């Protein structure tokens, strides 16, 4: 466990990874703590990029009218 992360935050992160991204609990629990943090950071960056691209596509569609 990452010591700067509360139990509640750790469980919420695990839940989100399992429910929204289909990671298995055993895969999550077998990660080295820093490894989990790196993968979660990669995932956050990916999701932010996807959100930005969706916003840009929506703006382009709105400007097409």
C-alpha cells in the first residue's frame, strides 16, 4: 500500500479500476506499490487525452453548423 494514500482512497481506486477498466483485483494487489501508482498515472493521462479529444470533436461539430 502507498503510505500516503488512505485505505478509503486505495479501495476506491481499486474499485474504479475493476469496475470501469476491467482490471482484476489479483492483478492490482500483486503490483508493487510504485508500479500501481505509475499505471494509474498513465491511465489518468490517457483519460484526460480522450476527454480533450472528445471536447475538440464536439466543438468542431458545433462550429460546423
